[in-house]
């Protein structure tokens, strides 16, 4: 019988804790604070496969949602069936996301927090981007289903879990050979996905227009922030990749910075604009005798004492404050998209060069930046409607033609 999920209360119990241990960066704890053994074994498998700590954290949040759901039902993880998996995917697509009060603003909204319009998922009037609404998005539900299917596949293969995976793959509904009518010019994608995996709309990369970028850059209040944004928008590196740069990884003479790529963990030199190195030198002049000097020291520091290495959350909040001053909702990753669009739209820069700078494995990923910008499409269609409105009226037909014949051939507008 279908389970009534409208009365189900899933408590925010358990936690995903950061340990600081290189061999076990995260651990999942239950309601009593005890470590969940199956999740720790899965994290160990991920570490052996070369997955970074950020991947373990992302997978751990999905596991925490699943275990909270099972704890609310009173079912052990190895006793879950496809019924519980189906109900969990139904519940995840309609439940409201938990809202936690900011520790500095327990009685009100923090600066830069979502407004009621933004919480509803309405597009931002400046950027056109829709912020996440009050429920989990389809991408989050799809990612959670994939993680849980892999989690149970690991335990089913090792004999430490149920005999069947509660999150099965979708069955074949078409007879004949798989990919029989696939276009050979298109990239090959896996033929079978999860049965309870929702459809995810492919998001178009957003680019910050030049005049909007100038307004956003003017809101930055320090040389450090200006240098960071200048490097992001000119080099196209990811936010975490730039924040991990050390003092020895900067070569102003050749206009190169050395970053550690996210997926392969390989060192790569990436060119940047001269303006970025100018802002960096102004920032370094302010830090003379204030931070430890050395080639292995971090390049980016906090602005407040005691000086610490700048982290991703602090950099994101800096960019959020600049956005809030304009009423926009661009993200740090939009700066990477902007850099890719600028290089791809230059006829003297080949697409292979853009792929190398961006660190894309497949050229099809880089080809997304050849699509027209949303702002250009909207402007072109609005100009088309203006031309249609202002076009001169059609000349009347010459005399001597019968009216009923003209109506049959051209309609009533021709008369």
C-alpha cells in the first residue's frame, strides 16, 4: 500500500562531521553521535578510487538525507526495499529544504539572504537566473539517487548489505539493439539510468555582460577582492583552484599562474590578464610584514586579524555582498563561464585552446560556449518584434481581380 508521506516528520538528527584526518576527512554520525559504519566503509572506497574530500562531503550529505528518512520510518539501512527508495525519491522532490538561522542574525535575515521572491524560484530581474526555491531541485534529487545506488552497489557486491539494490536501474522498454538510431556525431551517453531518477534540464552557462561586470567590479572594496575577480574572469580557473595557489605559483613576468586542477589533480599553468597581476601587486604591497613570507605560504589571506588563509566560503560571501549591492545573484562560477564565453567568441582563439585553458576533458563541453548568449537572443527577438510592428502596410491588389479569389489565395488580410 502507498505510504502517506504528508504526515511523515523527518527530524534533523545525525550529522556529517569534518575530522581533519587525511585518511578519513568526513564521517557520518547517527542520532546518538555514533559513527555509521556502512557510510565509513563507502567513504574508504571513495578515497581508494581517488575521490577528493569534497566529493566525500557531497556524497555524505546525500547519505545523511537517506538515513534521516530511514530513521523517521524506523527501518534499518540494510532492510530498505524499493518501496522505501521510491518513497524517498517522492519525498525528496516535494519536501521543503530545512532553513537554519544564521549564527550572527538569529532573529532575522542575514544580509544577502534570499528574499521571498527569490525563495519562490523567480528569475532575478538583473541576471535572469532563478535562485533555488524552497524545495530541492531536480539536480539534487538526481545526484542523491545516483549516490545511493552506488552506495548499495558497493555493499551488495561486498556482501555487507541487502541482496538487491533498493535503487534499481531503469529497464529497457524498447526492443532491438541499444543505440541503433544514435547519431554517431553526438557523444555517447550511458543507456540506462536510475528508475527513480528525475529528468534534469541541462543548464545553459550564464555569462556576465561587460557593462554589468564593470558595475560589479566597482562594488569590490579591496585590492584583494579586485585581484581575485580579475584572475577568475581572465583565466577561467575554478574558484577553489585559484584559492589554493601558493606564493611560488605566480609568475608575473610570463603572466602565468599554476593551479591544481579539480578532477585530475594535475599542475597546470594558466595565463591571466595583465590587470590581474597589477591588482595582485597592489594587494601584496598592503601585506608587507603582516603575513608570513615564503614560497609555500598561501597567496590569499583574510582581511581581518588574525590573518588566516582565505577559504572558499569567505570568498563566496565577499562576492555575495557585491551582488547584493546591485540586486544580482551571480555566482563565482559565472566568472568562469564569462571567461570561457569571451575566449570562445574571439575568432583568433581556437576552441581547442579554450578547452585546454578551461581544463575540459571533452570538446563537447567547451562547445556549449559557442551557443548565443541569452541577452543577445532576447535583444534580437525584441528587435524583430519592433521591425514587425513598424513595417509599412502591404500594397493593395491591382484592380480587376475577384475578391473571393484573393480571399482564397491570400486570406482576408489581402483584401
